[in-house]
């Protein structure tokens, strides 16, 4: 529920942003707008109604630099206010606008319409998740799996008086592991999730590796045990979709391989080889 403050903000501030955006769209450096029509073919479904899902097409006037998310906002503002999708930051930071765009999971706010090199922009919601409305899915299973892996530091000892110090080398081990924005693109792109709904999925497993590699965490054994079972790392078929779609160029497949090596190393007393 909106508080009176947030209601006030949403009523006064958001329309203002949209007006500014529209005004900005009317100008470019030469003062000439070059518009080209693009067809947005969007998956439509409303789980609260007893209707079959289908696709609906909208004509969007697009110009250089315009993103798919801006196209969706245009449709919502001008053609069909009932269109549902998620977005927030519009800067590739919050991870809320991941969707299937012309055959690939991407962030709508980072995907420029002209870069798709197609007159048609086909949009589908993320797979393996229940569609609530149109491109808006129920992310509960994704967050439940994330919660299961305990995504926080477990130092296992009282904290020092000041911060826990890391060496530069320790910090370096976290490169490529800490930039996940939890967009779920990897989760939706992984075909294993379709046949095995309990599989933890690439995002949660990458996060496990992020804590296993962290010198300030002391729960390696607990973390490895938690992902060595039926729904954990060995469920991964190394298909690489997650690596291909990640908008932050992270490597969940690599993290899963690291975790597998560690688990095998411990089980067979080969920890010196499988570090
Ligand atoms: S690993 Fe990449 S694709 Fe997966 S949730 Fe994180 S940012 Fe998104
Ligand atoms: S709106 Fe935040 S990542 Fe796209």
C-alpha cells in the first residue's frame, strides 16, 4: 500500500519524469527527429481472467538510442495502459526489466531497439515462472532459492572492533562474482529449470561461490553441503546459456564448475588439486 508520502511522490514526480522524457525525445542535436516504426509483438495474458494467452502487436515510433523499455513505456502511456511489465532504475542496475527479447533474455532498459536489427520486437516473459500479467512474472521461486543458499556473510566468529580486512589478493577473488544484479535472466534461460523445478539455478549457485571465495566467510563446508545434493551443482548440464545471457557478463557456469571441483576435492581427499 502506498503511504501518503510515496503516493504524493508517485503522483507528482513520476509524471514529471515522463514529461521530461517525452520532451527530451522531441529534440536531438540537429533538432530533427528521425523516427522509424517498429512493431512490438508482446505476449499478453491476465491470470485473473479466464482468457487464453496470445500475442498483441503495437506500432511504436522508434528513434536512434531508444530502448525496448522506452518502447514499452510509450505503449503503456499512449496505446494500452493495461500492459504490465517490471522496471525501475532504467539503467541496468536494479535487474527488474529482464525479459525475452527477439530470442534472447536481456534487460529491456539496456537493449536498444535499432540494435536488434529487426522491424519486429517480440517480447515474452521470463520462463519457468508463473505469469501474473503479460511480461510480469511471479519471482517467488527465484527468491526462495536465493534465500535457501543464505546469501550473506557467515564469519562464524564475533566481529573485530573495526571492519574485517581483506588483502588485495583476497578481494581480487571476488571479481566477476559480486556484480550480480539478480535479474533472473540466467535462471529463465537455463533449460534444466524446465524439467527440474527444484534446481537451485545459476544465479543462486553463483552467489554460493561468491561467499565460498570470500576470505571473510567461514561457512564453506555448510555451503558446499547445501549445494552438493540432488538440486544443486550436479544438476547443471553445463549448457552455458546462463553465461551467454548474463547482462553483467558474469559466468555462473564457471562458478558451478568451481563448486563441483571443491566438492569432489573434499570428498576424495584431493583438496590440494581441486582447490
Ligand atoms: S548472474 Fe547475471 S543473469 Fe544471472 S541473475 Fe545475476 S546478473 Fe542476472
Ligand atoms: S529497469 Fe533496472 S535493470 Fe532495467
